[in-house]
């Protein structure tokens, strides 16, 4: 179970990073409205990833005891 939670957390972080890169690319192109939308989405994904990481850490601690 712990491994599954860590994989979910990793995938969530990867998704947030990909969206953040998309925001950066849009800023580079001068499309600031799209960049802002991607930035907001990346922030929400990052928050989800953070929660998934906390869940994974709890399951890891439980498995270690």
C-alpha cells in the first residue's frame, strides 16, 4: 500500500511540474493569459501532490512500525 501511495504522489508531482513547464513556455511566447491559467492549474496540482506525499509518508511510518 505504501508503494502505491508513493507512486500516486510521484505522478501528481510530475503532472504539476509538466503544467508548470507549460506555463513557462506560454510566458516565453508572450501568451500571459494562457500562462496564468497553466500556473493556477499547476499550483492546484502541486497542492494535491503535497497531500499525496503526506499520505504516503503516514503509510510508510505505519509500515515501519
